């Protein structure tokens, strides 16, 4: 059962023949909004992303957490995994959600940023490359920018890559991807953190790095 807060803030976003769902939070005086792109096997109710979103809201940044897959697609993906790595389809959903934000009266004047985790970070970078005028900043947390290699040189938005220091394989992939990004860019390594930033205090460190980046660029 959904909480009252989730029901109150739930929005529906058209994307092609599908409808995806999101949770929108717009603090008073917000100047920017961050669209969250979750990783494979996750959702808009991810405890990690809702934690980061709450911290952003307290800093006056609006947030939109969306389910990149429909309920039917999620059911199929649980067995086959066929959608979670389809980063181009996921990027299309992000682009459609960005268009929705630009039309929605509560958000149409807000600068838009993307916060992507795991495969969602690749989708965020692809979408940012395809609609460069609409996306003002990108942050990747434990992301897979290597899945967006063909689009990295087209990204114009200032891009921050955050990786756990103990997430060695993903760190190497991020170091390689960083070289391909031509926009303003930075790689931040959180010491002692693994892929999901589950260690005490590490997710907060990552969140604070992301918030600082968005405050500078949104």
C-alpha cells in the first residue's frame, strides 16, 4: 500500500504508447529540478534514491523520481532482464519525462538536471546528449557511463561522476568514460564505498557531492 505522501505526489507521464509513473516534489522557491534515473532492477521507490531526493528537497531542489519501466515491462524484466540494459529505450523515457517537465505548470520554469545510478546513468547521459538544450547538469552515482560511450562526446551538460573507492571495476569504467566527455566534468571517488554506497555515511557523502554540483549548475 502506498503512503499518503506517495499518492499525493504521484504523476503520470506519457511516453510513446506507454504511461510511466513518477513522484514529484517541488519545494517553495525551487529554481531547479532533478530527474532521477534508477538502476537496473530498481524503481522510483528505491530507498537510496528517495533518501537522496529528500536531502535535495531540504536544500530547495525539486525532484522527480520515475519508474523507467511500466508494470508489465517490470514483470517481464524480472525474469528476462531484457529491458534493464536497453539504455536507449530508457533514455527515450527520460527525454519524454523532460518534455513533460517543460509543459507542467509547476516545473516548466525550472532548470533540469539528471541524477542517474548504475544503468540509469547511461540512460541519463544518452538523453542529455540527445536534448542538450534542455539538460543543464548530470550526476552519475555508481553509474555505467561506458554503456553510453557513443554519446559521451555529445554531452554538453556539466557532468559529475561519483564512484565508490572500493567499486574497482566500475571506477575503472568511469575513468575511461571521463576521458571521452568534452563538457565540464569531474570524477569524485568516495573512499571506502562499494557499488551501492551501503556503508555508513557513504550515501550521504555521495548525496552532498551531487547537491553541490546541482547547486552550481542549475
